C-alpha cells in the first residue's frame, strides 16, 4: 500500500452502468492518503432520476469513504458537480473530517491550488441545462456502445479501449471546447491568486503548465479510470488504473492479463479511417 499526501478523483457517476465502482474501490483500498478530494459528479443524480440504478457496489464505495475518515483519519473534501447538484441544498456542510463545498483551496509545499469540479465554466451546463441533459442522453448511448465494444475486446484478450474518448477527441468542436475550458479555468486560478487549478468535468486527465499556471484534471472513472496523486514533496502524478493494476498484480504475484495481442479489431480500422 502506498501512502500519499493527497488523492483526487472525480466523475465516478455512481448510478450508471458504465461507472467503474469496483475498480475505484480496489484502487482506494490499496492506497491511502492524508486528504481525499472527491471533485464532483461522484453520484449521477441525473441518471438516477431518469433510468439509473443504485447498486450494492455504489454503497460499498461510500462505506469505504467512511472507513477512510474513521480508521485512516483522512480528511475528505466532497465538491459539488453538475450531476450531483442535489448537494446544493446542504452546501456548505462540515462534520468532523468530512466537508461538502463548491470549491476548495489546497495548499501544496508553499503553492496554492484552486480546486473545483469545473461545470460552472461550461456555459451549456450552466445556462442551458435542458440541452446539457439532451447531450447526456447521447453520451449515455455512446457509453453503452463502449461497454459492449469492450466486452468484445475482453473475449479476445484485448485491453480496455475507450471508444467514446477517441471519438470525442476526433471531433474538432470537442477539442476546441476542451481548450476553451482549460483557458477559462487557468484565468480563474490566476484571479484567485493561486499557482494552479485542479478540476474534473470533461473526463480528460491532464497535468501541464499553461503559461504560469499548473493545470491538473483528474479525468474520470467511466472511461479513462484515472486519479491524481500528490506526494509529500508536492509532486503530482496522473495514475492510470490499468497501469496501476498491472504493477499491483505483479508486486503481489498475481497473473496479469496480457496487455496486447495481434487479433484484428474492426473498430481500430474504423477510427483510423475517420
């Protein structure tokens, strides 16, 4: 088990079929930290109202979070996202080491990071919620396709491949949106006199400097399965679950599923041709 100063996860979307609750539980069970930041969209209230389903594994996630507080003495910061906007009615809230808030200032070795989910800087989500929910339905379908596609890959010994992520990154408007999103958040950090920004929302993990501001995005646990970790020297890293699992299983002596194969994949050729 590795112990970090900080772990940041976001966009679990508990309540939808594509949420990787078991994977995030495995990751958190085998790591620990002084501070755990749940940076929005942990619960998908939109889907639960429409057609989602709460499962035992989703409850297990929160039981583990409570163990982080009670047994590991971890500080938990849960920040509101757009899909768990039902938290708006009780924010701000603090009970012992558990806090619910809109945003958070994180101090790291003399530097300050403004931590926020990021949806407030998405004009579609903020001003046109009906359009955002329509887009959410389309995204849910894409995740459904992604799930069945990866079932096909798993049967042939192929590693997980985010079809939805790759399609999204090939759409010029989506790439432009990500650039605008990052630019806006960097300006917010600068206005708050912070050295960096930590966000989620767009399901795109990142660790980079944008001019003088350190931009960090924790990604998601629906497609990319990523988290941010900070060590006690203030160094940040993006942890990819599949890479972490390979190392974890190798260290524990467990057989690891091969990460590549030469079996033809019809979707690979489709994406290359696009």
